[in-house]
C-alpha cells in the first residue's frame, strides 16, 4: 500500500516529468490539408511569458474574422510548378505543399517594377525530421515564374521537445527577366527555441502544448531596369518574431503571434488561434461587393456544379435555420447526396474576403 501512495505522490507533485508532450511529423500538415484559424486584434495579450509547466490562458480572446489555410497540393499546380517542385524532381526539391507568401512586401516590389503581382507562394517539403522551405513562385503580368532556393531554410526540426534550439538560413534568387525587367533576392536567417511547455487555453479548447519562439531576420532586394540602366534596392523588412504553441493532432499551431521589431520594441502584427467554423465571424453579404456565380443543376440529387469568375477560397452549406452542415476549401463540384431533402444556402468566400450566397434545393 505504501508503494502506491509514494507513486501517487510522485505523479501528483512532479508534473515536469510527466506533463511534457512531443510534437512529431504527424502533427504537422500535409498536402491538401485545410486548417481553420480565427483572427483577433486583441494585441494586449501577454504572448512573451513562458516557462516549464506554464499555463497560458488566452481563453478570453475575441475573434473578428476567420481564415481557412489551404496547404495546396503540388499535384494540382501548373506545369511550371510541377517542373520545379513536383514528384519527378530531385528529392530535396519535392514540395509537400505551397502557401501564400504573405510576409513578402508586394506593394514595395510593384512600386519599382510597376506591374501587379497576383500571386506569391512559398514551397514547403515535409520529411520525417524536418519542414523545409525550398523555393518561391509568383505570377506577374500574365507570366508564371518560380525558383528553387540555393540554400534551403529549415522551418522546423522534429520531434519538437522542450529545450530544443536550432538555427537555419535560406537564400533564393528569382530571375524575372524572362517576363519583367527585374530580379528578386531573398535571404532569411532563423533562430528557433522551444522555450516552454504546459497548458494553453483558447476559445477553441484546452491543450497540452509546447511553445516555440522563432526570430527571423530577412533581407529582400529587388533589381529593376529603368532607361537602360539598373540598380539593386533593399526592401525595408524589420526583424520579426513568431511565437507558436503546438499540440498533437491539430495540423498546425493552436496559437500563433507575429510581431515586428520597430522603434526598439515589438509590435504585434497578427494573432491567430486554431478554431472551428463560427458563423458570427462570416462577413454579412450586405457589406460586400457581389461575386457572380452560377450553380446547376438546381434542384440537385447527387452533386452541384459551380461556375464563377472570382478567385474563390472557401465554401459552406448552411440550413435555412442557420446551421452549418458542410465546409471545405473551394471546389467546382459540391457533393450533396448525403444531405437531407430541403432548401439550403451555399455560401462562397473569395480570397480577398468577398461573400456570396445562393439558395439550392436537395431533392
């Protein structure tokens, strides 16, 4: 009996030996995975405090919008992308998925070359031990351009455990002269440390978690030609910090806070937490410009085809009483065979945030 009392006492008083989790490759997203986040502007939260057996209480966060992050599969990419990052290239450049490169300053680049950039993507490769950043692509002036990284940045090393730290750097040169009078260079230096473990609380739930802090120094330069001569211009990008809380089986961080160093201190630029669909965070259609789209057949039995000239990101099916019954990244075909007969609203959201709704009937 005394033996069991001692075991219970040890377990109850030494959580630092039993409360830590390990985050592995299976906890990171793969190709085609979609992960929903709620965005908040509550920049007063304490995102810097950390430690062992720490309790991060972010349960009072209030969301103001949502993002469905789609880890785009290379299998569905254009031929240029397939040739650079597809399944038949050398292994280190075989991308698992690609994501929008939102941190790159589009506006500054287009100020110099005076040509709009429609899309800018970063390409990621997931292995059993690392997540690496292997290249970039963009669309500008009707042309698609891409480049593999000469030096490959390691975004994550796993298994992720408390006390782990690593450094990495990446270098990518993108020659745009085929389509544009410009060239682009990106250099990134990353220092990462898993500096805490414990429990995190958000509106999404309570989880055992590890906290990882990335410090990223990025130097981007654009070369452009004007009147027969050219010059390199450095783009002003401040040092950034990324604070992430990871748990198991969620395909992404439970909470992510991004800051920039400005004026000697850190200023929060983004806060996102893992979440479910919340209808109150979908913008009212009266506040948005309309998206033009058609659906057929309507009524439908098995599937509905969707045609639109908009760049669409997400789709939802909602009952007439307002209950969500289906959600996914956008597809031109919506399967409705499993829906009960009756009327529904199909809600589409574009990548620039516009919302459109059409009613359909399931026979």
